[in-house]
């Protein structure tokens, strides 16, 4: 039972990923839950208390900056016993993750918002860590990625959790890499035309990816100059065969596998010719970690 640093993350300060305006989002999340009249606060008053933040399920901790910011906004201080990227082992019981000090009414105002963020961010990081570990165990050279299937208004936290857990964010938003899907191709008239138009606008600095449901579509995309080709909803054997053929002819094109891939089936899609496996489930339908915040008894 306890907290173990994930070796790959020991030297990272993940808070440096966050642009200066990230705190405004935390203020909005807190504002959403603030009472018009704080009856609970009236009950407990301004008595100074210390509360313990407990990790009650095993997984990877992520979201500490967001938790700290919620508590700062309500006038409380957090002292962490762990950092983002650490692995929590709660198999033998709850683990103390941090201590929070402040007036009781302020602790309770910030409690649920802070816990909601931490439990969800840690859930994403844990799922990402599990996916990355499965790849390492079979010696796969590629990278697991999330997708844009994120919660509206909460994307920053979920993308942050992916990085903490060791996965790639894929596109953070529509300005990061061009993804040409079936609707783009249908409207443009062909894969070749869609890629040409995208390359003209993107220039040299933005990659262009094409979603392909058949080998023929993937080959057309690579021939047209796509930087990344997504083999979408292929069966494992067909995907490996298509990836090998594409890599042989277009060795510099990145091959991504996606569509219906789960934690249990993911290793079936791994091969030396597959560079990326993306899973929407990493940020959609992930299991949250369980945390609680409990006021400690006064010292005698």
C-alpha cells in the first residue's frame, strides 16, 4: 500500500504543459457549483481545519494543479504527499495523497469540484498508462493516442491526463493537424483532391491525415501526399497486411490504427508497421479513480 513514482515520469513537471489562462477554466468550474446562500458554511463556520485527501482506488495520480487551484480560489492551502504521474496502490486500503488546510466552510465549498476534477483526470491517466504498458510488454515501438472524443469544456483536463499517463493527445483541437474524414472526402470529390487542397492551405508546418476504410483508399491517400494514414475499422489481420504493404511503398508515412479497438484487443493491432493506435475510450467512458477529502480530528 502506498505511492510509487512511475519511473518515466519522475523528472517531469506536468504543470508546465498548462498555458497561463488555464486557471480561468477552474474558476468557471468552481462558480458552477457555488451556492447562492451557503447554508452548509453557516453550519460549520470559519473554524480552521486540516483535511486529508485519500486515494481509495489504485491508479495513476493526475490533476494536482487543478485540485490545488480550486483550493487556492477558496482560500485553502494544499500540501502534497504525491505528484502527478505517481502510481497509487490502494489495494490494502486508502492512501494519504495530500493535506488541505483552511476554514471549514471554504474546504467544503471547494471539496466536490476539486475531487471531481482529480478523479476524472486520474481516470484518464490510469487508462492511458494501462494502454502504454500493454504496448511496452509486447515490445511495440509505437504510441497509443487519445482522440477528440473529449467532454466539452473539460478537454484540457482529459488531454492533460493522457500525457501524464504516457499516451499522446492526438489533436488537441482542429488547428493541430488536418484530419480528412469521410465527410471531407465526399464533399471534396476525392481523396486526392481533398489532400491537395489541404496541403495547399496547411503549407509545410501542419501534417495532413486521411481516414481510410479500405486499402485502396489508404494507398490513394499516401500517393496524394498524406503524412498520416488512418486505417479505420480494419480487422487485425487485414490491418497488419495493409500496414505492411503501405510501409513498404511509403516508408515515411505514419500508419495509425483506429476504430473499435479496446484495451483487451489492442495488442492484436500492434505490428512493426503500425505507428499509432488511437482509442476514443481513453477520454470517453473511462473509469474514474476514487478520492475523498476528510476533516481530521483535532490534535489533543
